[in-house]
């Protein structure tokens, strides 16, 4: 299974993101880890693959406010848990047999392994924050084993 993981678009659907998703696809599913900002972003992503999305702290009004705060989904033998802000994780992923925790919020891309759990923050694919890169992630799950990579987008800042 190949999954595209996006977060913190904040209402901005970058053409560079769509291009990279098309070039690097196909994907079996797209995960959006919150701060969508505009439901049209989910519509555009769903043209590429089925989308699973959660709400973030900026998703306070309209259809994005109706998204769940967390999501747990089984993907090819791996339990994947999504929440927007990792600081709000209120369970023990290892004890819950969660293989992957996906979060956003910080805009900082991270791939970390702790206690047999893959922690993935795809960074932000939306407006640039500070000097952080514009990124998304690819999550691959094969034979119940997850692996992730961060993809930095080359964006025109002029």
C-alpha cells in the first residue's frame, strides 16, 4: 500500500503538491492530518485516491469543522492513528498495537521510531511558516511493515 500523507494546507492547495502526487502516484489512499482550511482541498485530493482526513485547530467552521478529531484505520495489517497535534495524544500507541501515528500541527516534518511505533509528521504543504520546508510524506506499508519518506516541494516563492 502506498499512501500520500499531507497536513497543514491552511486553505492553500499548491499546484506543486498536486503535480508531485500525480508524478509519484498512484496512491491507494491520501491522509490529511488536519488544518485543511478549505473543503475543496479534500475534493481535489479525492480525485487522486480515497481521502481520510481529520480536523485541525484552524478547521473551526464549515464542512472541515465536521471532520473527526482523530481517526484510526487499519491499512494492510497496520493500525494507523491520526491526530492533529501530537501533544494531545492521550493513549499509549504501543499498548494499543498502533503501528503508525500520523500528526501535523508543528509544520515540521518528522519520521521517528519509538517503542516499535512509527511517528510521522508530513510537515506543511500549505503556506510557508518561518524557514520550514514545504513538504508531504509517502507512507508505504508492505507485509505489515510501515516505512515513510518526506518529500520536499520545490515552490515558486516569487
